[in-house]
C-alpha cells in the first residue's frame, strides 16, 4: 500500500507539472498534447485512488489486529 501511495504522489506531481507546462506552452500542438496527457494522468490517479480506498489494511498493522478475549484473572 505504501508503494501505491508513493506512486499516487508522483502522479500528482506529474499532473501539476503538466498543468504548468500546458499553461505556458507557446503553441497549440504543445497545449493539446499536455491537455491529452492531463486527461490520462487524471484518469490513472482516480483509478489508483479507488484501488487504495478498497485495499484491505496491510497485515500486521494496528488496523489489522484482532481484539483478544479478555484473560481471566488469576486467583
């Protein structure tokens, strides 16, 4: 799951960079190219976010621990 989160952060950085390049592009071909890239990157980001949301917690984490039955008191 950590790898997926890291990849999502990289993808968001790429989206930000593409937005910047799209706005500063001086010709229409570059603007159109970055517009298409943005659409693809955003679709991938949404897909990755959905996958992360439905992933079960990693084994051995706090959220994965089962509650134990209370131990009987020793007499």
